[in-house]
């Protein structure tokens, strides 16, 4: 029920964006309060993906909302909350869509590796990054993922039992040995470690390509 309601709110917010007055009133009365209430680490990952879509629409369509979110510590709150969703590819996708000035609507029902690659311009010209403050959230999510892997590794070393640790990596990479095109088409949660590498690669490209931060 909660996700259905969020989907309706996302559709309504997108429909209102052409009317500046109504859109600003919507952001003031609905979006800001709803996002503040639902931006919580205890929320279900599928709901958080929708909350992030709503946030992305608000940031992209309302300069007033974007400024208020920045000045009231919204980005810092994201850094605290989003690491709990380090294994949610759709949230990474929303963050990078915003960073590379791509639309977050309509919401991707199922994110694949090719969707991430499609965010990068084919000519290699990255242009300007929007909302560079979101990079802190991406880094925090990646750090959370690798901290977990590091913890599992240390536990395996201490116990001397590497079987379960090895199995988790074997399962994650099993599909990568297939044909490259087929591997890129599989669901991103089946290529989760590769997704993490893609995230770091995107950050590296963004920070070292001489692009202008807006």
C-alpha cells in the first residue's frame, strides 16, 4: 500500500511540474514533509527507491526545494541514511541519474548494468555534474559495502573457515564468465560486486575529467 501511494505521488508530482506555481506549493506542502518523514534507515529498500525518486524529481524541478534541502542539512542526512541501502542498485541508479543530469522519471522498475552504462555519454564528454553533494552519499554507500566485505573476510581469517566467504563471491561472479552481452543483461543484483566497481569507476571518471561542478 505504501509503495502504491508513493508511485501515485511520484506520478502526480511529475504531472505538476509544468505548472510552476502549483509545483512550488506541492514541494512546500507535500514533498518536503513526506521526504523528511520517510528518509529513514528503517524503511524498506523498495520504498526507499521511491522516496529517492520523489527526492530526485523535487531537486531537479524546484530550485527553491533544492536550496532548502541543501541549507537544512538534507545531503548530510542522506550520507547517514543511504549506507544502510548499499545493496540497492536502484538507489545507485537514481543518484547517478541526478549527478549526470538525467531524468529519474519514469522510475526504473528493474535496474540492469546496461542502464548504468547508458548514463555515460557515448562521446565520452561528461559535461557538468549536477548536485555534486550526492557524491558523498555514493562514497558512503560503497564504503559500507566494502566494510561489510572486509568484516566478513576478517571473520573468515579468524575462524579459518573460508568456505562460506568464498561461496558468496563465487555466486556473485558466476554469471560474469558468460558471453559479455548476456552478462550485462542479467539483473544487477546478480552482479552486485561488478556494480560496486562501476560505481567507483564513475566517481573516478567524474572527479578526474576536468568537468565543472554546478
